[in-house]
């Protein structure tokens, strides 16, 4: 007699549960443009709302789903909202959502060829597509990881492995516009603080080439072993792209590994602006890119790409006895090329999205994003007392409210306060940063479902909140 698992449901119940979830998703997608952006309640409020002891008795699935929809979902800021212009948005594609639904439902493992051959080959195909867009050679390869932080870590581990004295005498170089995950990656990889050379960016927020070249010579004379330069292929702050071609020339002459963090920006290679700004990207030794950013996939989809795929294997492969059965020579074991043994099927969503829509649809969506950033810039320029700090670049525009009656510190405080005012208002969200020593706001227009009206109304509300600040208070 077959034993019933206490965790099983019959087929009709499973279908009904699934239909409820799909209905909730479709309803969410259809209503999202008209919904407020979401809320960020204080910790005590959410503890009172959600804290409870471990459930001892079963509850109807509908009750549990409703608790999520009514208690959790309203208390997050929706990063896939068309008017979420803060940080780097995460607008997901519905086909990608279904891809994640499938791979989670079937629990596909992509660590070894022995167990996940078909999924492994799909991942290799998608990685090859990305490499082809970027102009990488046939020797290039990579793998899907959780996001940009791990993608940078994996690539930089390959760089460190190529230079035997990297841990003792090695030095690496990047600008102060580089994402913090790069410094964190070097820390994880064992480099000391004095081995990290952070150079002030120039007026265009790029790494200064002459300063870098001079620093390399000084460091060599002081006994350091320079071995890696980390470039930016679209910074989070302004969308700036470092001069990749010139950096490749310098690194080639100096014998250095050239990596680029293109987590959000590298995908712009599909557009005309991206091709111009990313000139030289095909010469990189490694690149981090996140399909869950500008390729519109659900989160947990980053990619680590290297010019020579086997450099990853040299950095990561370890074969314990309990994995000896996988060594059958039939294919590639992706667990040998990164930090994860247990790997889910992250490539499926992008594979399905690209095949369902075609790459031209992605190109058009990205061109629209670039257009929206220019719309935002033009609207801001028309307003009194607003200053463009960095013009629309790779879908990001940075700006600042600086009326003459406020000194710099007061203007900084006001610009910070504008972010909170927008969050409380709930219509749209921008984020702040510091550029040239002063607080600036930034809009990142990467959602393909955002409209010109969304952008213009966001700018209008920002101005309305700003001008209501005569004596240090914003009225909403």
C-alpha cells in the first residue's frame, strides 16, 4: 500500500492552489501602474503585524496566500513598479516569471552534467548569446550566479588565481565610482586594505587614465605587484562608462587583468548608445552582467563572464571523493567554475524570454528606457533652481535642487528630504547619492512599462515638494 506523504495534496487541490497564485500574479501585473509604490513601515509596526509562533496546525492555503497579499505585499516598495526610478529598478518579464515558476516547481539542479545535462546546455547556450553580443571570442564562457556582487567575486577570483603573488604583493585599481561589492569581493578574496587603490574619478565620473598610469609606475617602484584594474561599464551613480579601449591598451602593455562591472550597463550593448559608450568591451578579461536588471528578468540572475572560460575552472575546481561519479567526461560540470555546487536553473528564464520575444523586442525596450532618461533631463532643465549634475547617460540622470536662498549644506538636507517625501507620497521614487561632494538625486528609467507621463509627473512632484521648503519643512 502506497504511503501518503503528510506534505502532499491531490491533483485537483494542487491545480486550484496554482490557479490562485497565477490569478494573483496577473491581477498584480494588470493593476501595478495604478497601485502606489508601496510602503516602508518601521520595525515595530511590522513586528506587531507579522510576528507569530511557529505554526503547529495546518491552515488553508487560501488563508496563507491572503496573508501575503494583505500583510506583506503592501509593506514593500515595489522595485518592478513603472515609477520606481530609484537605485537600479528590477522590472521583470512575465515569461521570465513563468520560467522561474517552472524551474522552482521541478527543482532543476544545474551543478553537474551527470544530473542536469539539458539544463547545463541551455545555460551554456544563453552564456554564448551574451558573449556573442559583447564580441567575446569562442574561448569565452561563464555561468549564472545570484547577482552582480557574486558575479564580480567570481570574476575577480579568476583574476587573483592568475597572479601567484597577488595576495602578498598584489595591488588592484578602480575609481571611487565603483560599486561597493568590488571592495567586498577583494576583502573576501584575502586582499588587505592597502592593496586596494581607489582613484578619484574625473569630471565625467570616469577613472583618470593618466593618474592610473602614474600610480602603476609608483607602485612598481615601491615593490607592489599591480595585477588588476576594475573598470565600470555603467556606474550606479551616473551610468558613466570608463574608457574601456584605452584601459585595455594600458592593461595589455602592463600585463594586467582588466575586469569590468557591467551589472546593469553592459546589456546596453544591444543599443546604439550602448555600442558607442561600451567600445572596447570585447577586450575585457572578465565582466559581470545582471540579466535581472536591464534584461528585465526576475531577480537572482547575474552572470560572470570570462574571456578564457578555463580560467574559472583553474580558480574553483575541487574534486572530493563524493563527487567522483560526476567525472564521466560527457559534458561540463558548472560546479567546477564557480562557488556553488547546488545551483538552480537561473538561465531558463532568460532563455525562454529571448526565444518568446526575440532580441529585437529587448533592444526596443532598452531604447525606450534611454529615451525616458532624456525626457527626464529635459524636464528638469526647464525648471528653475534645478541643476543637472550628470546628463542622461545609459538610462540614468543625476540632478540637484539648489535655490539661491539655501547654502550648500541646507540644499544637501533638502535633496535628501525629497527622497523621503517621494516615498511617503507613494507615486514614484528617486534615490540620492553624493557627486562632487554634494548630495544629488538620480532617476534610473529602466522599466519598459514606464511612460513619458510617469517621468514628467515624477519631476513635477519633485519640484512641488522642493518649492514647499521655505523654512526647512517639506509639505506633502
